[in-house]
C-alpha cells in the first residue's frame, strides 16, 4: 500500500514539475479528473505529461493508445498504468 | 501614410516603463542602467501563463501596457509583433533535446518555438480575433514591423497593436544572434484621431544609404545599436520630446524608413 501511495506521489510530482503547476503534489486528489475541470489541463499538457512519464519510467504512452482516456482520467489511473507498464 | 499613436509602452534596461522612459528620453532625468524587469504577465489565463516563456510574457505585458495607455479595447486591435530572434532559449532547449539519442522534443517547447507564439498568446489573453502578423528582419525588425503596422492601418482601416521585443538568448545561439539586453516597445496605431491620440506619424520608405538617427546619450546609443527592438529608441525620443521631429530608421541595405512625427493638437 505504501509503495502505491509513494508511486502516486511521485507521479503527482512529475505532473506538477512537467506542467509547471502552482499546486502542491500531495494536494492532487487521486480520483479528480486531470483533463478540463479539476487541474484544468488540456491536450498539450497531456502530450507533455506523456513525454515526462516515458522518460522517467521507460515506456511509451502513444497518442493512438486505445486506453488513453482511461489512463489520463485521474492521478490514480495514471499511477496504475505506470505501475503496470514501467520498465525502469 | 499618416497614422495616429494613442498609446505607448516600453521596457528595457533603465527604462522600466513609458513614464520613466519619457523623462529620460526628453532629457529631464539622467539615464541609469538597470536590468529590465521581467513581468509575470497576469493578463494571460493561468493555463497559458504556466506554459509561456519569458519573451512571450515580455511581449504580452508590453502590449497590455500600451493598450491601457491608449484606453483601447485590445480585442478590437489587429496585431503586428516583431522580434529579431524570437525565443532563443526555447530553440536552444529543442536543439538540446534533438541532440539526445531519444530525440524527444517537449510539445510545449515546440508550441512556443514558432515565431508567432507571442502574438498567439496575446490574442488568447485578450480574445482578439483579428489577424496577427509576426515580423522578423534581423536588425531592421522594428522598422519592418512599424512599416507593416502603418500599412495595415492605412490599407485596412484597422487599429493596430504593434509590439517589438528582443530578449538575449543562451550561448551558442547568443553568439550568432547577439542581443545586448531585453528591450521591448509597443504602440497603439489608429487610422483616425481619437480623444486619446497623442502623436501622429507619417512613414515613408526612402532610397539611399540606410542611415539611422542615433541617440545622443552614449549608453542609450549602445542600447540602440545592441538590440534590434531598441532601434525604436530615436522614435521614442521624438515622442518624448513633444515637438515635431524627423527620424530615420535603417531599413534593408539600400533604403531607410523616414518617419515624421508630431504631437497631436
């Protein structure tokens, strides 16, 4: 459990740093939507985030991935995808 | 081609705003060098502001100040922005990314790297739907942007937000595109006199050697010669002087932009 939480915080930190957000990573709610409402992110943010995630965890999040809507729906979903696909 | 100047903004070393610049350029206050203050650009929506690079914020802030000075609704202004080198920091970061084995370029940096990024961010900030033009002409960028702005005012009957800005880049690009300091200027140009019109100017392209009007204060002449956008300084000095004046701006190898300027009655 603690490993999941720490990975979630790590992913939250990547979101904040990659997108220059003025938010405390620990304040990002795990189930709040990343896109649109909530953090107010848009499509360029998602591309930027994909790049940061792939650099850090060694797997590609491609724009034509059929699971993108689910993966980028929330911090929890993104963390689960990272946990399942990471190569480093 | 006569146009009216309703508002002006400036930001550069020792010239933090038009009010102060006006006193310095008219000889009422001494010039004291100090780094240009980089604005936070609160005019940008939060999502755009966190993505905007320094030159973008610099340009947007200048345009906002000029619009306020002119009491103009920025939404109703066409846009002409000029920058000799655009955003060299962003270009540098993209070059660095391309030099890595993965060659992964940041989408945000790519988005910011185009020469009309600043004009785009400004249009988003003020919801301007009119056309924008982004000009680059090396050292003659201000003259080219001014000519473009004046022509759009005369040909289209539009009011124009004209901004010219340059920000130094990092090495090695800075060596190829030297810029002494961050400097920017913005003018609101109108096709007809309004209650806010402060000056009128007439611009004409003249054949002959590209001789420019110099600045008399050595530090300001150094700034004029060292930053493409600061080629505007003789025009700003004429505006600050509040009397009819003639200014020449170098424009291409074999011509110059002659500007006749006078305070409005």
